[in-house]
């Protein structure tokens, strides 16, 4: 499998975490499905070769070649299926900044994958046609960034307090309580939850749980054993039992079973 990373253009670096291109013409992808776990990310995906079927919470959708896809904030595990290999561009948006590109409540796309053209119509279809006509992957990556910069330059009010709160949770691995966050920002918990649902797609407590899970998950996925020193757990969880509960919730299996599973799509990508 061929995975290449690109540095976002300067104007996007505050909004885009990373850009990757994953190419495989079907020679190595023989598994029927790949596990995807909640990662605290919102993504724009462009499959320029091969179709993608994404299933989250038992709801599946087939995304065909040339259709730009938006993958909202996920709090449940899901599965990807590639019918005949794939060639995809992935734009990983910073969770606190993704809403800047879209004219909708991010709650509407949480735990869902949608065609961007279904949301924004003919203009996006023009982008898709141009992307398919460009001969090289590098040109496609350049063009899709230019399209996003156009969206970013629109005048739009920003929720700077929620952006700060999400970035704070992300940077500290979800270890700040919602109560502390509410006090720091001067919001009631109900008001903070409403703002998060609108701007991020999920509430602050659930998002913090995803960030906290990810901080341990990244350690587990890079090891061949699920046995970790207690201090690693206790720095983030009250005890190991609480971690296992979250791990089952977000992956669908125990840490012990997970390390034996070769179908986690996230294992293909370095942290």
C-alpha cells in the first residue's frame, strides 16, 4: 500500500491537520472490511479510484469514485469496504475548525458520511469534474486545497470560545472536566453543550472521552501486546476497568482481542 503525506498550504494550516493520499489497485487489499474507530477528526475524502462503502452504527452508504465525501465527528466504530482497490485523498480537518468550511450544524453530519455535492450542489460537482480531469495526484491535492481556501475566505462568524475549548481538550487528551471547562469559559454546562453540538457535532463530555480514548488507543495499536503499565492508564483513567469499558465502546472489542485484529484501518497510518 502506498500512503503519501502532503503539507497543507499556509492558509489552511490552522484548519487542516494533515493531508494524505492512499493508493492501492487491489493487489493487497483482500480483507472484506476495515475497522475505523472514533478519532476526534472530521474528514473530507475524495476517491479518485475505486468505490468506498462506509458503515457506521449499522447504517451503510456506498460512495462512488469522483464523489467528494464529508465524514462527520464519529463516536461509534464503523467499517470501510473497498470493492476494487482504492485511490483516495484525505483532508483531515482540525475538529475545532471544520465548521468553518460548512454552512450547516455539524450535528447533522455526526456519525455519518455524506456526499458534499448533496449539501452544496452544482459548485461541488464542478470541483469533482476538475479533480477527475487533472492527470496527477499532486495536481489533485493542490486543487482540492484551493477549493477549501475559497470556502475559508468567505465571511463567516467564528465561535472562538468553542474553538479554544476544543483545542484545549484535544491538547490535554480529554482530561479536563466539562465542569472545569464551563467555569473557565463562563458558560452553563447546558449552554456549552449546545454550542459544541452546533459547532463540533457532539457534546464536550463525549468529545473529551474520544480524545482520552485516543491517547491510549495510539499506544495499544502500535504494540503487539495489550499489557500496559498501570501508570499509563491511571494518568488518563480512574482505573483499567474504565479504560476497557471505553475501549469496547469505541472499537467493539477488548484490548486483548483488538491487538490480534489486523483489520484496523488506523494501523496503516503513522501517528
